[in-house]
């Protein structure tokens, strides 16, 4: 029997990436990647990443850093001095937790 193909899943530990990993696992062997970028939720995300890897029995994991995203600034998600719950950019519907260029880099 042929081994299933490998799927590398970028896993934050949140609901969306957890579901993506579960779907990928149906037909693939998983390798999981977590990228920390100085987000205020990083410790909890990393713990969820490890729990999910254990749950699925994934041994191919990599945790890496993208610290330059925090250096870009402009987000309450990477700046503890800003309100991460209720703040909005002045005149914009964009929440203050938006991290500029995050998804482009990831």
C-alpha cells in the first residue's frame, strides 16, 4: 500500500486552521507548522498547536518565528499598549488587531 501524500498545514491553533488540518488528514499525512510573530496570544496558540499535533499523532512539526511582523507595528495584536478588544482604526471598519501584511508573509 502506498503512503498517503504529505500535506504541510500552517496551524495557528485556532478553529480555522484546526479544521483545515482535520480535512487534510483525511487523505494526507500531516506536517504542521506554527509561526509566532510576537502576537499577544502566541503562548496560547503554541499550546493549542502542540495539543492538536498530539491529538492527531503528528510527529512532523516545526515552530518558527516571524518577529519582523511585530516590528512593523500598527496592530493591537502585537502591541500590548493598545486596546485589543474594542479599538478600531479612526474612520475605518478594520479592527485594531489587524496585523499589516501578516497573511501575505505567511
